[in-house]
């Protein structure tokens, strides 16, 4: 049996997970990475994507995050997400409507700054939608 470590996934809205995990796959800004027991300490940023946690009890959890920070230390792994939603709670029809609205926001942007923000929001929504399909 794989060795476990404490894993906490927290968003401003709530704590989504606080359990022992054997592996956690995270969408880092430099690419996906996996944390396992005994991982070297480090801190990095997280991009929008799906965090896949294998818990010590064998259960798999998939949670969509909209960015944040990951902190791996000898005490465990803490992921502070800007926003997080269990993939099982996501609604495809709602996401499709939000994607259409975001596409309109990109077209209607009047400044380069607003357009860049609208494009980031659209990319995050598309990433969430692809998380439902995967």
C-alpha cells in the first residue's frame, strides 16, 4: 500500500478536502505535477484545471480549480485555490451558456486590458468544460 500524507484543498468559499492522500495530480503553471509522500518541499502557482486526488481510502476526487497556490512541505500538501468546484457538481449546460457569454465579452471588449481578462476568463471556462468531458 502506498504511503499517505495530509492533503488540504481550500478555496475562499470553503474547505473542499482535508484527508490523507497517496497521490495528488495538480495543474501547475509550468505543467501538471504529482505530489506523493516524501515529496521535496516547494511552492508554486496553479493554473485552471482539474486536481485529481487519490485518497488513502482508495477514493478518487476530481476538483476543478481556477488557479491558486500549492505548498508542499514536510507537514503535507496544501492547495489554496482561487475558486474550486468538485467536477461532479459541475453542470454542462450552465458552462456552455457561460462560455457563450464569455465569447461575447471577448468580442465586445473595448480595451486591450478588458480583452485580455475576457480571454483568460473564457479559457478558464473552456478548461472547466473539458474537465466534464474527461
